[in-house]
């Protein structure tokens, strides 16, 4: 399953904790002032592979 997911990802690898941390850091910063009430998928470009 992991190999299939990696093959479908546009980044060519599984998402790592650091990738998620970068998004959280951005959302907690003033740079994200225009983002409000959105769902942000951190899946490496493979919607549907990662289930929440």
C-alpha cells in the first residue's frame, strides 16, 4: 500500500511530520490571515489515499 501511495504522490514520497509542522507553523503565523475556515489536505498531492 505504501508503494502505491508513493507512486501516486506528486512529491514522490510519503508525507512526514516535518511537512505537517510547516503547514501548522504557516497557519499559526500572520501570513495566513486570509485563510479562514478551510480544510487543508497535507497528502503530497494524492487526495483519496489518506483517510481522516
